[in-house]
């Protein structure tokens, strides 16, 4: 279930980015995919360093998933991908 929440957080971050910055380069689907990838990476890293259990729900995993999604979108926008 944790992976599903990370994916949902990534989708929400990607959708929010497209709502706030609609005229930026890149399409809607690539933005969502990048945000989901960032959320999965961030959530996995936080879970690895806290408990190592992907089945457990941890606030650090959620915060890191959100941070990972935002960081991935920031890097993509700076690189103009």
C-alpha cells in the first residue's frame, strides 16, 4: 500500500505543477511520470534509512516522497526537459 500512496503523491505533485505553471515546456503526461518517479525514489530512500520495510506506512516516507517528486520536477524544469 505504501507504493500506491507514493504514486498518488507523485501524481498530485505533478498535477499541481501543471496547474501552477501551465505554460512551461513539457506535456502533462511527462510531468506526471517524472513526479511519480521522483516520489518513488524519495519514498524508497527514506524507508531504506528508517525501517527498511516497504509495507509499513511512515511519515518520513511520505515527506521524502513529496520532496523527491518536487525535486525531480525542479530539476526537469531547470534542464528544460
